[in-house]
C-alpha cells in the first residue's frame, strides 16, 4: 500500500483497506495486519486506522474477534446488503425467489453438467443423507444448501451461482426452520440428481417444482 498524506486520513484509510479487500489481496477468511502494522504502512496514526476498520466492520467487510484480530468476511458490499435483506425475508418469500432460480438452475444443469459436477452432487447428497440419518439438523442444512449450490454451479452460469450464494445463509435458516420435517426421508433430491444425470431438463424442472411445493407445505 502507498504512503498516505492527506487531510481526511480516515477516509483515505477506508479506501486503502477497501481496495485490499475488493482486489482480492485479502481474500475472505484472511486475518488482516494489526493496527500498528497498518498504521506504519499507511503512514498515519493507529486511531485513524482503528476508525477505518470500525467503518468497514459496520459495512460487513470485516469482523473483529476479541483477543484474536480482524478478519475479512466479505469482498462486496452490495452482496452484504442483499444478504441482510434476505436475513429478514420471510421463509415464503425465499421459496418464491427460489422458484425462479431453482428452475433455471435445474434446466441448465441437466444440459450443461460435467462428470465433475455429477461427482460433487453425489458426494454432497451422501453427506445430506448421512446427516439426516444421524438427526444432525445443522449438518443436514449445510449439505442441503451445498447440494443446491452445486446444482447452480452445474448450470455453468456465473451470475446464477453468485445469486444463489448470496442467499445461502437464508437458505440454511429456512431448512433449519423446518426442523423435524426437513429430516424426514424423501427421494426428491435423488430424483433431481437422476434427472440432471440423465440430461432430462423437463424432468429436472418438474422435480424442482415438486420439491419446492413440499417445502412450502412443511413451513
């Protein structure tokens, strides 16, 4: 980072740190340098750096762990705004949105999936089934969302994948909210995988519709 000598030091520090985050120099999960290290590299006081970190933490790009340090939690503030809106969305609203995304993902995945995509889907479904059998709701929710993320990835449409990832926490919460109903055995996900594996776009869409209809009834 370049040395800074400007009037609004806090604003400048915010922009410098934001650039490190959004450029990918500090990926998500990275522990950023300490306040003293940042102050030295930017040529400003620790107080200015501390305020800049506080602003970026409030924006959702950083999170500070007491006694540990500060970590990057996101790289795009627009995605954070969407995620916060989704966190407040009703479960039915989420299903309504998924009716658009899931049907497109299923149709495209059936025509564009690769062998690697299919291997990943099978592995994720095995984890989902194992968690369900063990009564592990958190593990089940994680694997369930991962399965649908992999379906979106198998569509090989980067925008669709990003949209689905922005909803991932809200999706996990919606699965957890169904509690026992979520863990009941069903073949819908296996049917969806089989349709994608067979390259049958129409059947993949039909299974996705039925799956969402069932989730709506379980709410």
